[in-house]
């Protein structure tokens, strides 16, 4: 039997906030409950959106919450050669191509890219992958069958941007394959790109992984807690109350006795009692 390999893959666009703690904890409990390993990968793929010191702050916060990862931390910024090698192979065999369409032109097509540059043989611009394995739905461990929005299914999506940055979908799949990840546990905001990611596994002829999307924490105005919305960093000095709150959000019914114990005991109890079916089915909830 293949060993369970899970991961937490934060982007260092800000410190760890309540929403990202929920993703970290959900992936941690699911990995530990399956007697697997839990990896941490820093997705520093987009420097303009990063905050200086955020990677260190995220790792320190994970340590403060005693969420100890297995193996070495992987940084996407150190893996450009891997992404480029795959793109070069696709360009060479004609599976990928350059595209010079502007955002405005795509908007004029109703926001959908119809493959305009497929046969133009351009030598620069953004790089798109020919969509030869469209995926219209997938099974989520908690939510069952999820449908991919129609417009996304057949699109030749961007794998390297015109400004030279590698696309998230490409990096995340190449890294998950390379690190032997068997299940992706992350926030429900990433349900939408999952179809494209599954297409990539199929194009690369790799065994697919399973997916579990966790409920998203919303603020009282109904916005997703995110670094872009300047969600507050979690308290690293006194982690217990926030840890218990995040676990409650993940559907645990915390017994009173647990309030009197320490972080390690709480996490151990969480690993022993975690069940996917405890997760609320709503995708977005206010903590
Ligand atoms: N880096 C992504 C984020 O922070 C998560 C990627 C993933 O879990 O697939 O939103």
C-alpha cells in the first residue's frame, strides 16, 4: 500500500492567519490520522505578491502551534528549473505554445480564451498548454461530485506568464508529483482550479491524487479571510485559544477536559478523533 503523503502549501503573501491555520490543521490531522507524513512547501512563486519575512513568520507560527512538518521545507523559488524543463519539453513537442493575446482581447471573447494563437508559431509571449484532457468534474472527499465551471474546462490555460512567472497550477502539480503527495487537503477557494490540475496529472500520465477541500473562514462582512484582505496574523504567543477555535471550526466537539491540557495533548487528541465527516458541509462559514 502507498504511504499517505499530505502537505500544507502556503504562499508567503502575509503571515499565517486564522484561515490558513485551518488549512494547516486540516491537512495535518488528515495526514496523521492516516499514519502518513505531512510536508510543508512554501509557494513563493510570485515575488510581487510576497511580503518580506512572511515565509519565516509562517514557519515560526507553525512551530508555535507545534505543527511539526516531516522532511525538509521545499521552496518553489528554488525549483524553477523543474518547471522550465517541463515547459521546454511541451514546447518542443508542440503541446504548448506562445500566446500574445491581451486581457482585453480575451475579455471581448466573453472572458474565454478560444485558442487564438494555437497555430501561429509565435516565439514569445505567455505560454499556454493545449488542453487535450479536459476535466468537467471531480470527487471531493467531503463534498462528493464537484463540477468545474464550463468556461474553464476546455481552455488552453497559461503555464508561464508573459512576465516570466510560472503559473500556480503547473508548479503545484509538478511539486505534488515530485514530492509523492497522495492527497491534497486545502481551502475550498481552490476547488475551481482543481479540474485543470487533474488535467495536468492526466497529460503527464501520472496517477491522480485525492482531494479534500476545507470550509473557508469568512469575516463578518462575508469576505474570505485572506492575506489580500489583510486578515490578522494568529497569536503565536498564546496559541491555545486560537488552536481550539480553529479545531471547533473544523467540526471537532472539544471535550471540556482538553481546555486544561497543553498543545501537544490537544493535537494528539485531534489526530485520534479526526474524521472527514465531521467537517461542516458548507463551503464558507464565519468562525
Ligand atoms: N499556495 C496556495 C495558497 O496559499 C495553496 C496551494 C494548494 O494548497 O494547492 O493559497
